[in-house]
C-alpha cells in the first residue's frame, strides 16, 4: 500500500444514534470509491464494517470498525462507530483518533440522547463536524423537521448545503446549493443524473443558496466585501470559504441522504476531501513527559514518533490486533517502539491497513495515518507509542464506570479457569468491562454498561474462546450485627476414654458503633485461662462471627471481652478453648437482638430539569434517602443514599425514565440495618438455601 502525505489524509468518524444508518452510509462510500464491488448491506449480513458475527446476528454495530478508501487522490480513514448507548464508549474512543466527525441523524423531530453524547465528546475534543440527515425516504420524513431539531438541541450554526428532491417514498436526490445543480438517482450505484432544479423548488433553492453564501462570505473579509459590492463569488472562492468555515467550526454543513439507496455517499466523500481538515490542519498534539512536563508534537514526519492506541481487537488465532493513530513521526514495520504508559519496549511486526476484517500490508505508518499492528504483547487501549529517547504520554478519555453488575458462572463444571482467561481477553477489547471477585460472597462479578452489553460479551467469549458463561443476579453482601449486650458462658467438655477435651470461657458481648468492625479484649487475671489458649479463644469467636447466626452472613461491629474461665491441666487444649469460645459466642449473640445489615450506596444522578421529579420519586420508592439536589452545568445533580439491593437494575430503569438523558454513578458508603419486614424474607431465603 502506498504512503500518503499528511495533507492528503482525512480521518473521519461516523457517529450518531443506533439505527441512524451510519454503517450503511460507510458501505455506500466504500462502494462508490471502488473498495467493494457491490453495495454491502447490514440487513443481509454482507456488511464489511459490521464484520463480527454478533454484529451480523443482531444487525447493529457493536464496536468501532476501521476502513480506508481513496477519493480524489486523498486517503480517507473511516471509523464506523456504534450508536446504542451501552457501546458508546467505542464511539468516544474513536473520536480521539480522528480530525472530524460526520454526525448521522434520522428525520425525526427529536435528537436522540446518544447523538447528544457523541456531540458533546466532539465538542470537548474541538472536532469539526458535518451532519447527514439520512433515511429521507421513510414515511413522514421531513428535512425541515430534522434541521429544526438540530438547531434546538445544539449550540451551533447549521447550514444546509443540500435540499432534498421529493419526499418520503418519492425522495430521489438533492439540489447542491453550492453549484445550484440538481442530482437524482435511479439506482444504488451512487452515480447521479445531473439536471435542472425542479420548478417547484426554484424559490426555496434561491433563498437557501443566498443564506448559504451569506454564511460562507463571513469566513473571509475580502469575500464579504466582494459580496456586499454585488460582485459574483466564484465556485472556487465558495469552496475555499466552505473549508475555512468547517475547519474553524464557524458552522456545520448539513447534507441529505438515503444510505439504503446510496444517495448522498459520493457527495459526502467530496465534502470530506474538500472541507474537512487534514492532520496538518488539526495542528500539534499535547502530552506529558516523564516528569509531567507538557510536551508538544507537531504533525510532521520529521518529529519524534508519537502514536495513540485507540482500539484493541483480540483473536484466538491471530492474537491481539492494535489500532493506532500516528500524531507525529513515522513507524516502520519490523522495528522497536517504546510504550510510554507501561515503560516497556515493543517489537512491531507487520503494519496493516484495515478494511473491516481484511488487511493489506503497509511498510510505514506516516504522520496522520490510522493503521494497525498485530501481536504487541503489553500494549493496551489508551497507551502511547513513541520514540524511547523522546517519551511522551498523550491524554486518554478513559473508560466510564460500569452501570450493571452480574455474577459470572461457567456453564460447564471445571471451566472456571477457561472463563477467567476469556474474560481477560475480552477486557483487552473492551475496557468498559470490569471483573472482580467479591470476597464475602466468593462470586466473580462482571460489570458493564448494561445487560445487552454483557450478553454480547458472553456471545463473544463462547465464539472466540470456547468459554460458555452464565450471568446471574449477584448476591448482596449482607452482614449481621447485634443491638444489645450480654454475658455468657461457653463450655466444651468431651471425654472419650483417654485424654479428653475441656475448655470453659466466660464472654461479654457488646455492640460497637457502625463501622468499627471487631474488637477482642483479654481481661483474664490470675491465670484462669493460660495465656497460650487466649489466641485460640479469639480465633473461635472470629470463626463463629464469620458464619453469622441469622442467615450465614459475617458479623461486624461487635466487641467481645474474655473475662473468666477454667482449664484442666491434662484435658485442655487450644482446640478445646477455640470450640468453647465459638459456642459461647453463638449462644450469647443470639441473646443480643441480632439484626441484618445491608450495604448502602452513595448514588449521584445527573438529569435534565424535566425529569428531576420522576427520578426523586423513583429513588424514594427504592428506599432511598435524598441528601440534596444541586444545579450543575445545565442539569440537576441528585445525591442520595440507596440500598445496593435496590440498585441492581437501576441503569435500564433510569434510561427509560429519562429518555436516556440521565446518568448515574454510585459507590459504597456504609452499612445500615435492614427493615424488619425485608430482613425476615432474606433470612427465610437464606435458611431455605441451607436446607437445600
């Protein structure tokens, strides 16, 4: 594969809500550019960009896919991204590797929340954008409605450069306002038929073109002066002004399309080449040196190497495939590179240019390009690859906190190690999946962005690594404690014909303040119990506490004082005193009004004003206690304490309640007593499981 100069590269992400047609639009571009020999489609499973079997089965994108095409001697690197909320991190990560974004929306009257989220990320990264209003052949589809929705949702200047020809099933093309020409499409070849502007559109086209020119001339003082003088603006001047306005983010051009019929794909390719920034236009990238000092890298092959890893693919046969964006310098096949995040050297094998799952070898990755390399051992998503003599670490967005947690069990007995290994490989691909073991319940907990997210992870694990995993509702790590004090004797005596077993203890059991844990006090005087047996008494109490007395949960916040006892010179032993103390504690704790404790989470919910009442009401219904509500960045931030048992299914409920616009985080805060009516059910269930 030939190498392209930095000014002949365009890096673009296709983003937007699920079902808007991003992948279909990308397939149209690949077809128009001659990368594919036919128009591949998501619905029939022939998509080049949705190449994973899970994507073909579910018929939507799950992870970001890379493909490249050449148009007008310019290389366009396309990153097609998922649009459903549980996979949005893939889109946010992809946006860190590109220089501009194409936001694909449907002709609806309201912008979906997934589009709002990726728009916000693009804002934070300072990315220029264009919008494609897709699916204009659908029933009730209206370009004006979609345009008004965009203007209501985002603080940006949206400037149409197309007007649609026809409506709904009669949609057949568009008028290009820059050239003033009409283009209609008779088939899905992507090749239009040029013709005059329809008579019934003449006035609308003239008005829209005038508004477009007014926006364009504002990018250049000389053009503005020429415009006000009544002089004609040449097509070349309009094209330069369009590029200047897009690169500087003065406005967002809006195109029309129907990806299913390949209407608009070629026009979008023209816009990307003509108006989107090259890596050179994007300017320098800033990172940190070894001592935290700021370091700048210019987009030039002459600078030291600086490349950002934005995605990792894992394959049981090919191994790990690492996708990276070169911000400066060059990277050659069969060379060494320094991973600045992990402080390790990696051997680079063959560099690859990807089109979905297919690849072509590339000798060199130059500045601005997006390519891949296989079998890097230590490198992970978010790492910076650089020159060892000139190390730098680039900023990375980082994975969001997971929203739902399930307990993972292998379906086949003895497959736990296989499941653990597969989970580690899946985590390489998807940093939003987290795995940890809960010490109290001994369950392996797998967390992700939602049930669908984790279900698809299970599908991938089974297909790629032969690990069949079952997800179950996780056990709540309840605890037990006491509310009263008592003094109790713990006595163990056993005679078996030879040497017997004898231990006699007196314990005082008291509750401690919440969070104090466990305290053991030795008040033995006069040698009532020899010192060598005291640790065994403490071990016996701890062992009894670990098993609880209500429902088998560990006991906490208890003080036990060993204040008296008896021993036998021959029959006493450490084991005898351990058993005696254990029996005494169990007997005494049962007299101290034992209760069940549950973990209470500190929950922070961010929602628009319109949903605040519903969210607070829902938290109250979950036995939550609202601590306060504060305005922050245009939303209301609700802080509450809520039992963990009530939060296991909160993510989809909040999504439904707020049309996806509510987000939440939670962390463990403290333990509280479970209400008696709920505690009775928990204890009954636990005892029933013991009997089984």
